[in-house]
C-alpha cells in the first residue's frame, strides 16, 4: 500500500465521478435529480467502506512490521525472548524445590 493518506472526501469524489462516467457511457437516458442524488449517497457509502478497508490494511501491515522487527531484535540479541509471567513466578515462590530441580 502507498504511504500517502487519502481523505474520505477525495475518495467520494473519485467514486462519484467514476460512477457518473460509467452511467454516461451506457445507452440510457440522461440522469435526473433523483439518480444524481442516489449516486451521491452511494458514492459516499462506498468511500466510507473503502477508507475503513485502507485503515485495516495499514493496521495489519504495521502489526506485521512490528512483529518482524521484534523477531530481528531477538535474533540479533538486542531484546530478550519473552519474560516470566506472574503466574510462573508465584509457582516458583510456592514450591522452590520443584522450580530448581
């Protein structure tokens, strides 16, 4: 994905113009006000959904990138792999002879 941000308004105008162009190429009568209004509403909804998809994709890519950098850090020795959980520490305190054996 590209790193540039796209506003919902820009997406809406892009979808709106594409829909009008596609309808204009068909052999249909010229769109009236009702049809124009319907195109505007639907293009707004489509733009909203596309922006949500873009955000999800960016979030997913960011998460993958973060996990890859963590793995690289562990492999190079910059970070330690995992920490002891509180549950494990409590078990060691309760039964020290089992934990050291």
